[in-house]
C-alpha cells in the first residue's frame, strides 16, 4: 500500500544488481510526470539501456528500427517483441553459459492507462520464452485493480511479496534502524553549527523515542522519511522542538492507513496555523490555491511558470512553500519544477473523508476547474495562440524546422502546459461544455491555433484523444457550435 517503502526498495535493488553488473535497465513510473506517467517511453528506455549495457544488442535493436522506423511509437506488444525480446533472443552467448539480466520497474500502478498496465505485466511474463538469456523483472506497485487483474492472467509465472504483510517486528526493526541513522545525522549537523551549551545531547533522541516513532510509523516507511525531513528542516531551527510536535500525535495514530497519513502530515501543516482566525483563513486559502494546484498538476511546473499560470505573485508561492520542504521538493531555482516527495501527500489532501477534519483539505474537482479556467484565460488573452505562432512563414521555413529554442520562446512553459492539459483539467473537474462554457469561446477563436501549437510541441497525435474527450464532454445545444463546427 501507499508509503510502505516500495520505491526505496526498488532503488536499493537496482543499485545492488548494478554493482553485480546484472542490471539491464530500470524505469520508475511517477504520476504527474509527462515522460514517467505513461508507458510511451518504457520499452524504448529499456531497449536503450540494454544496448548501452550489451553493445552486441545495439546492432539487433538498430536493425529492428531500420526495418520499421515507426516501431518506437507502435503498440507496447510490438515494441517489446521487436526492441527487446527478439534482440535478446539473437544474442550469442558462450555455450553452457546463461546470462542473467534484471529489469527494475517501480510504481507500475502510477502508469496512467489501465490497459497499458495489464499489457506490461503480460509482456514481461513472456521473457521466460528466452533460452540464452535469463531475463527477470522486479516490479513494485500498489495493489490496484488493474495490477491484480494483470497478475491474475499470468498465474504461476511470478513470485509476489505483500510489503505491508511482512511481520510487524521486522518492519519495526527496519524503520528503527532508518530513524536511528537519520536522526543521528540530524544531531551531528545541528550540533556542528552551535556553541557547546546549545547542542543536543550525544544520546539524542534516545532509544525510547526512536522506538516510539517506529511504532507510530509501522508499516509506513514514508512516515519515517517525512518526519525526519520535518525535524531537520532548518526553517524551524530546533530539531528537539520539531520532534516534540511529532510525538504529540502519538496518541492519535490508529491502525488504518489514512490515520497513519494523518499522523504523517498533520504535524507539518498544523504548525502553519498561527495568528488570528482571519490570518489562518487567508493562509489556508493560499495553501489550497498554491499547494492544491501543485498536487493536481498533470506535470510539475516551476515557481515562475506556476505564478504565471495561476495569475498570482511569486511571493505568495514562495511564502506558502517556505515551510513545506519536508513534503515538497522545492528547488532553489525559480525555473526548476516543484515536485511532491510522495503521492500519499496528494492522497491525504484530497481524501473526501477528511473534508470535515482537515482544514487544508483540497476540493479536487473545484481545483481542477480553477486550473482549467486559468489555462484557458492564459491561452485566450496572452497573444500566444495565433496563425504562424513562430513566424515561420515569414522566414520561409517549414514548421518542422522550428528549433526547440524558438518554440520555447514563442510558447513558454506555462503556455505549453495549458495547451497540453486544459482538456484534462476540464475533464477532471466534472464540468460539461455548453454554449456558455469558457471552452466554447476558446474553441471558436483558437481551435486551429491550438492545433498548430500542439503540432509544434510534437503532440498532434495526442490532439485526437483530446478532441474525443471534448466530444464526450460537450452537451449538444441548439447552436451545435462546438460539436459540429470545431470538434467534428
């Protein structure tokens, strides 16, 4: 289940096999990351890694691409067979020597399409047809329905381990070891900066405290990792005080996962609630606007791009992110993307059961609607979408000649995001597109310009799926403006 340490184990195993020179390739899915949120690049990435590791494979993979240059965009089955299975089958191995190759695939449940998940599981099971190579895959995932269905099809062809069903004493021992190691580092780093009278004791935080924290955490490794970041956060300056805030939640921790997430994230958020009731209300509203958007974006954005998209001042974003470094990866550069450390933080914020108990609760549909509105406003009023966006006709160049630098200058990151994902946010908001909907006016004015932008971004094929989605969302009216004129 969420937060039990799957990705940590994946990284450890990948490193271990790499040191033995048995790692063929690794791929870490992550929802909300364009190239890691879907399966489009999974097998091409694995093929590239295999070719780099086994130079003899490169010729076979290149031959497959030469025979069919479009193979990298074909269905997953064809990619797997042509770029991985057949080249490995052609690999010449010394007699009586079977080569072992390991693939590590993490967080398969975060792949966006359920059909792709099931296809990947089935295709990986076909590795047993190889005779000269022993190809094995190590896969981690939450036990979502597509995962369970996929593995049900290949019964007898895999071994499994349910991480949160490992005996509690073993989990507690592992988490205790982690906490002891990390908090010792926190103490050393903190004491190195202070005069001797203000330093933490050499036995801080003590074995009893580590044990109490471990018991709070079991079976969630993410609890231990998050509170360690919280305790060491320099903005609060005092690890002992931060630790005390965490221990206050010990009595509130229950056995269910969501209560564990409560104990993980509430100490971090509750300490933000200071000042008058009006100040707290303003803070929560800013949090829901800024952090609520960050956790629901289809792809991470930088601080500067997020500010442009949401039409708010950068200082507001900086203010809200300053105290959240234990749950968000906040880069020092305003041009680098902001990422959540773990998907469970998003789960915690949008959980409908927490609406009445979590002041920081994020209304998922309303937030998607707000982002969709901001996307359409940006595309409609910024002057970015127009005929010949990159002035290529004037220079006599074809659209395919536009360099990435030119495209980025004409379509900044926030505009590219709006082009690619406004339909997604409208869909997730649950809205229906009527004659009075903002999207209708946008399509009237900018449908062809939008398609041109998608072409420049190399996403013209994706536009077919977007248009189909728009058709599904459109309510037929007496004017039929959108459905007949602009979508069909």
